[in-house]
C-alpha cells in the first residue's frame, strides 16, 4: 500500500499542481488569467433577485373552450346536423344532439382523423374527452389537452418574459422553465426587482375598440373602467386592432400639449384596418384598452392612414416608457403570478462572503492546529493533504463553473472538519496495529488496508445524503450539496494518493524508529 | 478501557425519555416554521438611524394592517428581521411596505433581504423537505442492509431516527426557526451520524469474525473502545469547523450550524448508546455474520 513508483509520484504531483493552478485562477484578474473559468457566485452571495412565476392558465382554457364552441357551431351547421343548447358551463362544452345523429357526431370526436378534436398519437389521447348522457354531449379538455395548453402557453410566456427582462437591461438574467406552468427568473445584481415585477405582472393585452352608445352592437358590448377607476364607458367587443399589429412603440413628448405619449407604428394589415376604421368612424370615440382597462378614449378627428399614432393617457415618462416596452415585447398568453420572491442586496451578499471566508479561515486553522498537536508529523501530513484537498475541491468547482452559495461555503467548511476523518481512521488503525507489529512498514500497510472498508462506508453514507439533497433541494441548498459531494471525492482522492504517498515517503526513511506514530 | 456497558440501562432510559419528550413537543408545541414552509414575507432591514428599535418598528408595522408581524434584532448593528404572516404575493406588496415605512420613519433604512413565499410554494417546499428526509433515511437503511445484516440496519436507523427527532425536539423546545437550511442540516446529520455508526459497526463485524467466544455484550464494548479515539477526534474537528461557522459565519448560517452541532453531538452519542445496544438486544452473534459470508 505504501510503495509509490516514480511515475505515480510524478503523475500525482502534476495533477496537484494542475488543480492548484485552476483553483488559484479564481483569485486572479480575469484579464490576465489563462483560464476563463470561474466559480459562479449564487444570488445569495453576489446579490440579486429570484422570482418564481406561475402562469394562470385558466383564461387560456376558457379561451380555448370559447374558440372550440365557435368552431363546433360552424362545423355542425356545415354537416347539417341539428343541435340545441350549445353552451359552456363549469369548464365544459355542453350540447344536445337528437338520437338519429348521435353515432355520427360521436365519430366526429372519436375518430383519429378528427378535424375538430385533434388526436395526439404520442399520448394516445384526443384533445377533448367526450361523455354522452342520453341526448347531452359533454366535452372537457383531456389530461393531455390541458398539458398541451400549458406547455404552449409556457413556451409563449417564457419568450415574452425574456424579451421584457432583456429590455430592462439587467446583466445576464437566467430564465428557465419549471414544470409545465412555471417560469424561474434569476436576476443577478438586481437589488430592487420592483420594475421587473411590475413589467412581468402585466399581460399587456392591447386592443382598440369603439365606444358605443347602445347595447345592441352586433358584436356585443361591455362596460369597462378607465385606469383611474372612477369613469367607465360602454365599449364594443369588436376589436379594430390589437397589440399583435404593432411593429414598434416608443415613449415621446407631444410638443403641442407638453404631454408624454406612447407613439406606435403599425404593420401593413394593422395600418389598413386602422385607416378603414378611422375613416368610417370620424367623430366616434376610440377606446384604447389595456388588460381590461381603458387607457384613454380619444375622439377620432381625421382618418389615420399613415399607420402610426399616439396613445395618450396620464403618463409620466417612466410609465410611458414601460408601456412602450410592454407593447414592443408583446402580450403574455396568460397572466403571471409571482409565487416566490427572494431578493438579496449586494451589501448583504458581500457581508456573507466576508463572514464565510472568515469562518472558513478560523475553522481551517483550528482543525490544522488540533491535528498537528494530536499527530505531530502525521498531523502535518494530514494538514498538507487537507490543503491540497481544498485546492482539488475549488479546482473541480471551477472546472464545472459550479455556483457557490452561502450554504455552499458552509459545505466547504464542513468538508474541512470531516475530511481529516479518513486520515484519523487510518492513523488510529496504524496505532493499533503498531502495538502488535514491530515492523513499521507492515504496521502502516495493514493500517491502510484494514481501515479501508470503514472509510468507504462512512463516505458513501454522507454521499447518499448529499445526492438526495441535490435532487430535493433548491437554489442555495443545492450549492451545499454540490460542495459536500465534491468534497467527499476530493477527500478520498487526496487521502489515498497525497497522504498515502507522503506517509510512504516518511515511513520508508524512518522505518527503524520506534513509536513512529 | 472504558466500560460503556455499565451505563447502557441509564442511557437507554435517557434516550427513550428524550425521544418521547421530543415527540410530545413536536405534537403539542410544534415547530416554528419560517417563511419557506409557512409562506409569508421576510424582510431583513438595516436602519442607519440609531433611534429605530424593535418597539418603534413594531408600532409602525401594526399601523400597516399586515396581520401577524414578528420583529426581532438580527445580528449586530441596526439590523432587524421582520416576518409577516400575511400571504400577499401580489407584485407590489413589498413596495407598499417600503413606501408606508418610509413615510413613517423616513428613508433611513434599507431592505437587505426580502423573501416572499406564496402558500402554494411553501407547502410544496415542506412536502419535498419531508420527502427528502424520509428518502434519505430509507436510503441509509437500504445501504446498511446491503453492507451488513438487517440487525445492523435496524440499529443504525433507530440511532438516526433518534438524532433527527431529538434535534427537531430541541428546535421545538427553544422555538428556533425551521427553514430550508435546517432541512439541509438534518440531512447532513443523517449522513454524519450514519458515518459514525458505520465505523463502529465495521469494527463490531471485524471482531465478530475474530472472536467466537466473546459475547456481543462485551464485543460491542471492545469495538466502541477501539474506535473511541477516532470517534472523539473526528467529532472534535467537525465541531471545530461547525463552531466557527456558528460564531463567524453570519446570522444566516446560525440556525444551520446550530442544528449541525447538535446533530454531531447526538449522532456521536447515539452510535454508542443506541446503535450498539440494539445489536445486543437482537442477539447478534458470529453466526449472523458468517451467514452473510457464506451467501
């Protein structure tokens, strides 16, 4: 166990130097460093904001049901099938079909080639589940139909979220999917996420609709509030123009009124429609509706055919900028709710780093002093091993560009305390063996061999705990499990290669000494 | 050689009493869950105005109509930790608090940390925390069962159970907060305590093979003694590391390191006074081990 060939010694030395080099590159100026890899600091150390958003898919589901109802109505009319009582109730579509047509209508929905109820061959399921009770047909979204809706609205939402966050211009935001209805947003360095939060909290559904006087508008009408929540107006449900038709939007100062406005440019389709609507509607009020509230409702004086216009409202420059940003980035498919927020200010992050480093230094010093007093020369070997172990640990974290969190630093300190365990086990075993075996080489060899299973078992149990933590934990805790698990591997390596090599070299030179350990 | 056997009875009673007391505490007093598991808002506030005190802050917060608000000092300087039970995760809830506060005490403060956890997330976190602990106990049980015999597995798991329950009981007794990092600490305790138990068990197994004429009662005592200096040294170095985290690692790591410190102490104790008596009770003998070897 103790003999190391020249080749192995060289190899181990090279590996050690390599890791020392990698580990120390973290502390060098990135400009002059050979390696660009660095350990990332978690949000709790560098400061920043963590937001978990949940997509509220209910409006999307309801929209889906409404669209399907419209399609269904036309489809059944097309096929000349009589139906009655078509309605939406409790998230389901109901309609009645007479006996003679029932078989035919069932096949519309259950056929794999169905035109109105898409079949997902990968899930072996339709979009809708059909239940027939006597004359009543009931359509509900199937499990996979719901998943389909969720994933597609998540895909759309993450795109919009990304655009909005990018527009705010924080450095290196991290935007990820979580499950099928959540989005995780990490904003390093942002200590006040207020603006991002308010931008993400808006769906930004923009529509231009006429204000009507009477209720018998062909498309129906609804009463909507103004943004100031005191006035309201009756607005037609007919949408002249929506946010999708916008090419660009910018905040602007209106020179005549000295008011901040949002100017917009429309795409070709939008410009055409807007031109038509404004030329026929001169004198009418056009309501600009954002997320169900009227921003303003100016009277149309002239036809606007240029494809550009202005939205006025009681904007400050900031709110105009935000509205323009929202309109540029597009509407979210569904409202987002912030269900978890964690923000750490940069000064607290720095304090945590300082405290962590200080605790580490103290812990490290105490452990090496203790080990030196306890084992003298072998304590020194254990301490050198511990130091190299730390270089390995930091080096590996650097190579994988792992994220270091405050609990992660605690994991490193804990590794310092527990890493000496393997050496202690070995040294104690050697002491026992030396009682009966006077030949030092044999005693040391047996000590190493006999302590092996205990060391392995002891480390595997800690590793199991770390792995479970990694999969169950979130954010900072994950950082802890990463350093703990990596620490186990580097400990085993450094104990069995570095410490054993040093012990071997020392013992072979002092094999005649009595009570060597 | 220290005769640990002499104290088996006494310590068995103490362990049992500790477990029962902890379970009673957990049942009747419960745990002080933090925002991670209960939902709500946590704000770490630093005041630059020395006149701001817990009482003055509490008065301001009571006026804001936020429901149950818990305010305490946090570390040194003028740092305060404010916990608000109200589960308001609407986008501007925190901004409103900031606004109300600055109109009440001026702008001589800043929020160093804000955590806002909705009820859905907190119940999910609690569930996954419980699952994580359960899974880790099961994994340990399984590992020891593979490496040793079932008697060892049972002894180790009872020792672990003791460590986890008593640590949680301690947290309940002193009303210390349970948050995500405490779950991490408990899992690490599970790993550490297991590590300690395994080292002794490893020696018990080795001695069982060596001596056929020594009764398990004495054999465990010999094994504990043989590994005792290792047990103490490793506990010592681990505690040195943990105590420095506790003292110097900042307020955020205090609960975590305290849980770990208790875990190491209980873990060391339980390896000797729970894990090994179980082997004695289950009448483990050389036969138990030899069966394993011939398989």
